[in-house]
């Protein structure tokens, strides 16, 4: 298949792209590469790339339609991907994550692209309590990021017809190694704190529930869905993860403590319950896609992270500093005159 992956240089994209290539797909990327200086370990796979901000790409409709013609599928990952960035300028999350994503789907349909896979999120469920929630559950997002994902699903699902088939992948909270690792994700973060300081540093009281899933299992879900028979995934939403991999944050912290020698639990000053609290049923995807079998558990993932952090000599200053902390990195690039306040590169975009 000829596949366009937006956000191919991000946390998930740098894991997904080589998987697609290994399965003999013809892959093109589209990415503004805001975090080009944030590579942690491993190589960024080089593929033909449209070096554009998604907002600029969809703004020129005629050019976008011309560029999209001939693709068999779009995997749309591009967007601002964490809550601090969403809270920094909520209107940017609305414009980038919601408005531009909806416009991309509409342009893809006009260009005759038959499949559209959208990187949605279990953040859609937000504050849903302690009971398990499946794909039919009520949306209750509590952050700009979560609200943006809900907006896209609600706008794109009605576009589905005989010629255009969207699928919505509601990923659990990701963790695990990637060339463009994110240290803001709970498992990655707690393991880094334990390795660098000896303390598993909890910023909440640890009571909220989270479903979690390894980044490689997320990437495998995309390959399984893009290759699936259309009728199995047409206009479907899937919770991506395993029902058994729902944890309270304090349970994750205790596993980190057990894996990282000599570490202990610690709480930030004023740690309190996090309003985000959701426990997700992931059984539906297993009934539809027999070929997708998650391979990772949180303990195995923590062991992988700890080994990598030791190998690469990760320090507290590094993972909490401007290189890897997304919001700090963006602010540093704005102050350096590399990005505008609207997160546009202050240079000419190009097609490579």
C-alpha cells in the first residue's frame, strides 16, 4: 500500500514507520519536525517527506488534494501530544489537533484516499470513574488534548461512505522506548525519576486509573488495521491496549520501585488526586482483529526503559530539561527565535 504517515518523526511515528517499511508498504511522511533536536536513541528512518506544518498543508486545498492523490491510506498522528502543551496555548491544540485534522480528512476524501486512520485517545473518556468503559462509553474529556480528539471523531465519522473509510484508534497511555522518547508519559517518567534520583516521584496521590500500552504495540495496531479487510474496521473506534493493563498510578510506581534497585516511593508537595481517571475495556479489538496480539506488559516495559536509561546515562537535568521536556523545549525554541508563538518554524518549509 502507498501510505502517508503524518507526524512520522514523533514518538509513535518513529516506531511505526520502519514497521510499515518492513511490511513492504510504500511510506511517505508529513512532519514539521518541531522536536528534531530531541532524538534519544536509535535512528530516525529516512523516507520521502513533506516538510510541512499540518496547518499550512491543509490551508492550500488544491495543492493538498494534488499531494494526497494516489495514496491508499493516511495514518494521521500529527498533533500536539501532551497536556502541558495543550494547556500552554489551548487555541493551538484546537487549531492543530482538531481543525487541521478534520480538514485533512475532508481533503483526503476529496482526493480519493480510501482509508483514514486517526490517532485518537482514551483521553476521550477523561473523568469516567473506576468502572471499565468500552468504545460505546460516554466521552468526558477534561483537557484541551482530550477535547480535540473527541471533536475529530465526531466530525470525521459522518464522512464515512462507500469511498471513504475512517478508523479511530483510541490508544491507552503510551510508554516504552522510541527514538523520539517522551519523558512526560507516566511509565517513562516514573522510571526516569527512579533511575536518576532513587525516588519514584509521584506528582499526584497515585489513586487515578490509567490504561497503558507499549508504543510498539500501538504501532502494531496501526499496521494491523491498515492491512485489515475494510469491512472489519470501517468507521470503527478501537480502544488500543489490554484490559489487564489498567493500573492505578501508585501500582505502576510500586512496580518501578521493584525493578529499579534501591528506589523508594516519594510524593511531590501538595500531591492530590488527578481529575483524569479512566479504566478501559480493550476487548473489542481482539474480537475484530485476530492478528493483533499485544506483546508487552508494564513490568517488561519498565525493565526495558531502566536498561536503556542506564546504557545512555540519562540524568535528571536531561529528562526534566529543555532537550526532552516538550513544553520546555518549545519555549526554548521560541526564545531562540526558531519558532513563532504559534509554533511555526521561522524558515521556509520544504518538500524533501
